[in-house]
C-alpha cells in the first residue's frame, strides 16, 4: 500500500526488510538513528563536488525518512544528533584554527 511521498497525515508507517517488522517499529527507528550521522563523512572525508552532492542527497533523503516515521523519539534523537555534530564541528574548526595559528608563530 503506497500512500504517496508527501502524505504526512496518514498513520501508515514505513515497513522494511527487518525480520518481524510489519508497520515500522523500534528496530527501524534504531537503524535510522545509528546510520543518520554517516552523511557527514561525505563532507569531511572528501573534497570533491560529487562527494558533497552525494552527501547532500543522502542528508535530505535521511531527513525525509526521519520525518515520515512519525516517531517522537526519532525527532528527539535527530535534535541530539544535530547538537553532537554541531559541537564536533565547532571543536574541529577551533582546533584547526589553533594549529594554523601555532604553525605561523613557529
């Protein structure tokens, strides 16, 4: 039963290939939470435009899947993931700035 890509009001949930899952469930939600941050590898691991485009596509697709699960726990997990990624990015840029300043003074 396909309800459409932009039907956010239906109670139909995603079903997948996980064993024992009929209409969503905690196994799918846990999989989403654990695999969502991997899109960041496309931005920090590679410098090519293709990798950045792939990362942006992966991010938007993952965000869409998060939103259509209609699970409040996933919404909270998404906020925590973004907070951790923001703090990690802030720490990386701060330490790289410190290293560049230290290398200029030496």
